[in-house]
């Protein structure tokens, strides 16, 4: 029997979440973000479930080529663009769109004049991650237009704080900055990630770029995915592979971080940080054992973790354990481990078998 650690990917949840994106942004085109192996869910079946979107975006060139070879005809945007002149021929061959965020990239286009691409010009409106400086933008765009480097142009930016309830003003500032600098240029625009799609409809413009909400997690600390009517697309599960009865005073796992203060029964689950479960999840992080809520005990190890079996009925070797999924959301686990659902989903290890269901 193979190791029982598995991730179930629910394609109907992905499709459902796409309908929620459409409800929030009925007039925008949708560019589904598939970077990092579709946030850990697996590229091709995720793309299949989202096949009706207007475009895909990611930042791994091999994955983009894989999508094109699989027959998808919609725009495929590389979010960090190209890194060398050599890549330009590949972009053209596979009809890939590129984010331009730096004048170096324009220099590459001018060296290799023959390649005309669909370009998304990214403007830094305050996040200070990627994007042309505001004062650079007019000159750069005239240069692009003047030299006819682009097959098409779209203008974009990215919000730093759309997910933070107290930072509404920051989103407004970035939006105003974008509007001011792009005023007078009649090109389609793309601004909104999941948080902005839900909370800032004024940012929708022509293309929205949902990521996390498609996978059924909440972009917000103050609203759950189920409140947003999003369905989790991934369930991470494993089984109990050992059971121990502890006396008061017995300690559990590396460094004995958990100590029993009364006799208790614990289960050892075949899932650890080498599978993608967060090592920093503390005692009391919720888990579901045979459909009953329980908790993690002690330090997560590379391949295993311990759970409390106190009061859990009918449990034994091979009992099913859900680490995250419908009843215990990935957001809840992330919050307990002081991280985000993004990090947990992306960190799902290649050794975990992904089982896809319709
Ligand atoms: C440029 C860009 N757009 C859109 C997204 C999607 O963001 P989210 O997953 O929060 O919807 C990301 C993800 O980090 C991104 O980097």
C-alpha cells in the first residue's frame, strides 16, 4: 500500500469559484493566476477546470509552454516577463504575453527587433516590487509605441494592501496614482487581484487577475472562504499509522514540546513538513480525525505529526485524518501557524500524490 498522504483536488470547486469571480466582476475579462503549479493544485487539470477564462498568468516559462502545447488559445501572460533576449523567440513562437516592468526589457526588445509581443506594461504605483517608476512611464510607452515593439499593449499595476481591511486608503492612493499616470492613454488595464475583486469593485477595469479565491481560500483575515461562498479546491489527508497511550508527564516528539498532564491517547499521522504541512504549526492547531475535530500536539516532524485522540470515537490505525479541506479550512491552519493559505498551498510537496476529482 502506498504512503497514505494524499491531496484531493476538486475540479468542480475550481469551476464554482470561477463563477464567484464572475459574479464579483461581471464586466471584466478574467486572467486566472496559475503560478507555482497553480498554487500547488497542479497545472493542467486546474487549467482544464478553468478553461473558460479569458487568459492565464504565471511566471514559469516551461509551464506556459506546457499550457500552450495543451491547446489553450487564450493569452498566457508571464508575470515577470522575459529575462534574456534569447527568450524572445520562444515568447513569439508560443504567442506568450510578457509583463514589461523594467527598461532593461525594452533594451532587449530593441536588440532583437524582429520579435513583436503582446505586452503588459507594469507601473509601480506604490508597492515597490515590480513596475516602471511613474516618471519613467511616459517616456517608456512612447518609445514602445514609436518603435512598434508591441503587438498589443495593456497597462497594469498590483496592489500591496487590498487584503488589509484597514488599508482601504492605500488601495485608493494606488488606484488614483495609476489613473493619473495613464490618463490619456487608451489601452486596456489590469489591476485587481482576489482581494481587490471582492472589496474594491472600482479597480476591476478590463482584466481582473484572481488567484487565491479560485482555489477556495479567503484573501482576507476577517472573512472566511465559506462566508465568501468559496469552496476549497484542495483537501490534504493522511492516516493514523501509530497509536500510543501516554501517562501524565510523558512528552511527545522532538524536544518533547508537548507534555501530557493526564493519561491520554495520541495518534501519529503520516504527514510532516516534507509534505508541506507547516513545521511551525503549534499544539492545538486543528485537525479532523475520523470526521471529529481534534488538535495537533508538539513539534511537526519531517514525515509525521502527532494528534490528540482524547474523546475521539472509534479511532484506530488507518483512521482518516484531514489536515485541511472543507471542515478545517487551509486558512484556519495557516492562521494557527502564523502564515497564509498561499504559502501552505504552494508548499504542497511533489511527493504528495494529487488525486483529481470532477
Ligand atoms: C501580479 C499578480 N497578479 C495577481 C495575483 C493574484 O493574487 P491573489 O492570489 O491574491 O488573487 C498575483 C499573486 O500574487 C500577482 O503576483
